[in-house]
């Protein structure tokens, strides 16, 4: 007989490439910022690969980038992103409904993103998603500071959710993301990661990183989350 669990279910979501499609806003904005400072604009494939990792780290790979130019390019990009990039981003199909259903089922939800936290909050506000999350965790607003990495951001999100649910015996948590950084960050915190194929991972990237599953749409994600929850309940019953 399966006994009811007192552990609270929790789902952590990456933001860009997982909840929201930022392709035009980010890749186009980066290209414009580079061109404005006389730097070469990478091919579309390389620009898309910059969606997900910390922006400053991605820009350091651009030929001709210097320590002096880097903050100027980042600032140019951020001004444009705030002006029109966030509003041009699009929530992926089915995501808003899935978040609503998770909330109605009592599942705690958080955002764990490498995007600077204030920008993440602004984007979620514009997209009408803020109220769906119990915690929103991102990177340091000062992008010139060393980036702590996705593992630290996932840890912060888990801590915030634990504080919001002090009455349970812990969390049955899972990460959802579109890049290997999400899988690695989840693993460092001892939780599984479900990969989503609609984001910006290269072919086989999520599978090679060790994602617990890779799904192709929001309905598939809902099924994968339910399957992991059932597995956890079976383990606890034994």
C-alpha cells in the first residue's frame, strides 16, 4: 500500500529557452551591441548558443573583446533589452496553463536562472507569470562580478522554497531546463533535471549531460513531472 507523502513537490524552472522564447530579443540584441562597438557579429548559431549562459562569459569569446569593452557591450545590450526585448519575448505554448495546474495541485514553483535577478523579475512581470512562482532566483545584478554558476542559483531556489514550506519533511524537487548548465546545476544539488527540446541545446546535449528525460512540449513535460512524482512516492512507501 502506498502511504501519502508529507514531502512537498517542487519544480524549479530555467527561464530563457524554457519558460520564454527570447530568440529575437537576445540574439538580435547581442548582435546589435557588438556591431555598435565595432566588434564582429557571430553567426546565428553562435548567437543562439549565447542564450542561457551568463552573458558576460559568452561575450568574452567574441574576437576583439577586451576587459574595457565588455561592460560597455553588456550595458548597450541591457538598454535595448529593457526597452523592447522583454516585451518581444514569447511564453512557450502550454507553459502558462502548466504553471497554473501545478499551483492548483499545491506544487511549489521557482525560477532558477542565470539572468540577473532584477531582469528576471521584470521579464516575468511583463509576461504575466510572476504570480505563478513561490521564489525567483537569478544571478548577481552586477554582471562584472564573478558568476556563481547555476549550481549556486539552484541551491538558492531550493533554500527559498524550503523556507516557504517549513511544515513538510522536505522537498521532492526537480529542475526543468533547456541546457546542460541546468542538468549540471540540478545534479550538484542532488535533484533530477527534465530537459526541454524547444530551447537552445545542441543535438544530444541534454541526453549526454544526464537529463532524467527530454520532452518536446508542455504536455510531455506534465507527464514527465507526474512520472517522477510517482517514482518518489513509490520509493518513500518502501
